[in-house]
């Protein structure tokens, strides 16, 4: 039986993400990696940038597949990004909706909200998949987007098919 990597490549598809990220991870108990997600949520809600950044490995690798130009490496960029979020959204609130872990990989569902400058609402939802190495987040794939209302499913399908 072929591995999923060779079958995917044979079909002309990219290899599974897990194959690429296996180099970043080491075996950790599921409950331990779940706790990393809970500490991340707690640090966000406390606006504690030091506790937040301490959860990331020095060589942290961040990818947003829907926005490839947002990719970056390193914990200091995490500090810069989230310091700006906490300053710009003073009532920022995070809700960790769901957590599932498989070895050292954690799947999390989030709801972020708050008030931006000039009173605009921040309302974002999505999924973050991350890998834990030695108790820190080593890599992440973020799929978190602003909530959009009003266009409906037909507009979404039209956008996918080019019938907008």
C-alpha cells in the first residue's frame, strides 16, 4: 500500500501538510498540547504579550494559506503583531471554541472580537492548526477571517464560479 504522500503526488496534488511539518514536531501527549491552546487563549484575554510570546518557539513558522504574503518566521514578529492588536483593540476578547489534538498537532477554533479605533467592531472567526515542540508553538497555519454578513450563499457561490 502506498503512503498518502506518494499517492497525492501521483495524482498531481501537493503532498499532505503533515508531511512537510513533521520536521518541526516531536511526540508530546495530547493533553499537554491542548493546554498550550488554553494558555494561548488565557494570554490573549489577559492582553499579556509576554505570556503570549513565551508560548512560541524562537523559530516559529507562521503561514496563512489564503494570504501567502502574510507568512513570517520568528517569535519577535509575534510580539510586534500582537502588541499592535492589544493596543489597537483595547477590549480584545478571544473565545477558544474547540480544541482537538493528535500527537503534537492541535486544531483550534476561535472567535475574536473587540472594538477597533473609531468604534469599529472587530469580529473574526476561524481555525488555527499548530504544532507543538517542547511545550511551545513551533508552526501554525491560520485560517481566521473577518465575519462577513449580508451577501448570502448565492453571492459566495457566484464568487466561486465567476458569476458575480
